[in-house]
C-alpha cells in the first residue's frame, strides 16, 4: 500500500511498532537543497518515533533547517565526499545527530544520487570521516537497492571494521525482500551494526514491522 500523503505512511509504520523512521527527500536530492520540509515537520511531530532525514543536505544552513523541522538525525551524502570539512564542523556541533550515507557501486563510493563513482572504497571514506568526528553511518550497496533480491553482503565486514574502529555505529540498507534477508544480515557477525532500513518490502506487504524486528532479534 502506497499512501498519497507520506505522513500517513509514517503514522502507519509507527503504529506497527517501528522504532525509527528513515526519510529521503528525493526532490531535495535532485534540487541539491531540501524541498519537502513541511512534510518532514508533520511526520516528526506526529509519528512519536525518532526521524532521520537525507536528501539535499549539502550546507550547514540546510542541516539547521532540517533539525529545526524536528528530525532526530540528518544524513549527509555527497557533501561528505565534496566537503569533508563541513561534515567535520557539523559533527563537532551536533554529534551523533549527524550521519553519513556511504553508498557504493562495484566496491567504490557513489555520489550525486549514485550517478558519479569516486575512487574511494566505503571503508576508506568511513575511516577518513571517523577521523573527523563522524560516528554514525548508513551503507547502501546500490546494485541491490530496490531489487528485493537480498542484501549485498560483499564488503560488509570491511565497513563494520571501519565503523567499529571509531566505536561508531552503522545501519545497512538495500535489497531486503523478506525476513530471511534480515536474518542473514543479523547473523553476519557485524558488531557495529545498529539496524537495517527496509522500504519497498514493507510497502508491498512482504512482512510486517513486527515480523522484521522479530527476525533481527532472533538472530
């Protein structure tokens, strides 16, 4: 089920027991600045659970606007590669309320909405940003994102080691199609892993929030 109003979807996931909500402002990612903060503000106010927001957050001003809208955490992507000094300043000011999305394609970090590959591996980017004070990361292997065909397991050990070396935490995203995929992630011996983002599989009713949480807890 896909609601016309994103606040309705957010309310539904929260009512089903979601412990946090992950929002991506796709219009903001295209426009290079937040576009849908009014929707975000309503979700943060009404859902009753922490909300994190990514998409178009490339300046300190954009981050401040997002935090003022009530989100618990902002997620930076392209800015982390193009302006690491900005990310360092934001991490120093806001601590764990700042996370970095480390998206990869063929083992290399991808930026600009996954359109431009960089020369860095995810672990290299994470280590460099950890040296600048970042402690929260989201990793997506873009080859599997949206496919519902299972997580991209290659390289997750290196990601976990890089995050864990700074005593940070990270969240996996991409390819989750059923509860077996969640069990596989949870059983992969990734000590720094804090959670898994699930989108399309929940919208398509492949499992419920409660079933997903049970699968992770059991593993």
